[in-house]
C-alpha cells in the first residue's frame, strides 16, 4: 500500500509537500457523480423527447457508450500518472512540448471556471426565490461560501459535496420512484423504447445521442483527484466506469419516466420538463424540486472549485507555474491559494462577464481536451520502451483511436451546428 504523506510531515522531512492520499472509492464516485450530473439533464429531457420521442432513453445510453471510449483512455493514463493537472501531464509525456503542456493545463482551468461561473450565475435565480436579494449579492455569497468549504481538508469538502450529490441524485430518483408508485406503465410500455426497423426513429436517436453526450461531460475530472486517492491504480478506473454507468442508468430511467408520464410533444414544449413531470405524477408543489435544483447548482460550484485548485497545484508541481500558487495549508493539506484564485475568477466571470457566448465554449473545449488526451495515449503506446508499473489499467489500442474519432467528430458537429 502506498504510504500517505501529509504536507506537514513532508515539510518536516525536507520534502516538497504533497497532497495526502485520503480518498476512497466512495469519495471518488460521489465526486464523479457530483461533477457529472447537473442541471443539463433538467433541460435535455425536453430536447430528447422532441427529437427521439419514446426512444429518448436509448440516446442517453448511446451517449454513455461514446463517452466510455474516452473514459478507458483516462483510466489508463490516470493509472500510469496519478497526478493533479492530469491532462497537462499526459500531453507533456506524449509530446514533450512545455508550451503545449501549459496551454493544455490552462485550457482545463479556463473551461472549469467558465462552467462554474455559469452555474453560479444560474444559482441566483433559484436562490432568489427564497431570498429576495440582488443577483450579484447572491452570487458573491454563494461563491465565497463554496470557496470556504473547498478550502477544508479534501476528504471533508468532498464528503460535504457527496451529501449534496446524494440529495441531487435523490431528486432524480424521486421522479423515477413517483413513476413506479403511480403505475403509469413503465414496465408494460418498455417495448415502445426500441425503434425496431424504423430508420427515421433511429436517425432521431443518433441525433439526440450527440446532444446527450454533453450531459455526461464532467466524469473526466476524476483524474485530477487521482493523486489524493488511496491505491489510484484500482480506485480511479472503478470510479470512472461506475460514475459513467450510474449516470447513464439514472439519465435513461428519468427520461423513460418523463416520456411515459407526459406525452413527448408536451415535454418538448415545456421550459421546465422535469418539474412538469414531477407535478403531473405527484400533484405536489414545485418547491421541492426548486430546493433540489439549488443544491445541484451549489454542488456543481464546489466540485469545480476543487478541480480548478488541483489543476493549478499540479501545474506548479510540474514546474509550469510559480511555487506560491501550489502552497498547501499545513492544517488542511489543501492548496488554499489556488482555491482562492479559482474562486475569484469564478466570481468575476459570474458577475461581470456575459456568459451566453462563453458558456458554449465549455463543451467545445472539453471535446478538444478529450481529443488531445486520446491522441496522447496513442502516441505514448506507440513510443513507450519501458515496462509499465504494476497495476496500470490497459485498454486496447483501438480504444483511444475510436476516442479520437468520436471526440473530434462531435467537436466538428458542435462547432458547425452551434458555433
């Protein structure tokens, strides 16, 4: 078993402080679910219902299969190099270009900042229903509070985020449970989910799957906390695939309940499809789903802050950023300066920058990173001459090749159709 070294112990021994390995598989899966499952599913249900109708659940399962290719590449690279700023480390190992490594790391940081700022700005609307305060005040209060939690010891902050993740996932499961309790025919109507030999239906499924891919983005952030996992060679691959699998099952289940409980055409025209489904099934007031939506947004901010700080820390460890940015707090063992930098950037973007155009870049940047990571694994596999360390997860060579093709194709489609 790998020995855990706290920052204080490392300093006493004259070593460079390192993040402590305290995270278990449960921590990792909760973190993965928290950063993957988000507000997107609340909107994409209507889009999926409009394009694929009763076959919408298949689109989410297909999207998960596409993401599984890159998940396998991340699993191999993450067990080869279980470090923070992982994407930058992979690119550095593969191509050996310092400027390319720094650009990759900064791209990860900027993408996460934009995503977290978008979530933060969106949280103002939900919180404002309960607290009638100016939007900028709500955003500032939310971001600063989440920053304080992110500065706690990693196990503590991720446990806190994990509890919020359970509530968030619980809200989606509540919808599934309501579908079964109201006996709307979830089992009896299952054959309707299969398009059969209808080519038009299959076109709708494939088109929806390409959109549904973006609801799975986030699982890849698990590699940036690999340095803090106990036995990452076992924990990381399991966490990646369990996160992706559970997310796929939850998304498909929620979507199936939605299209059975409410006609797809009606869902497609609803601005709040899951709220409509919840109301139709239970007759309960929407305040319950609103509270869960608030928790979902706050959780998204925390997990992004944790990831941003770990990427900054990792770039420092690689010698690509000033040492002061990666300094660990002796009490919590977390990179406080890096966390505060991330929180400040999120706050500035959320309050002062129009995010409509920038938010579109989040998925495009992520797909670009997926393409780079798969390319990095291809090059490493082709050029490696030394024996692999024990315990490395190994995927077949065709997996990163297929990952490059899938990620690059989705990126081209996204840019061409969305701009």
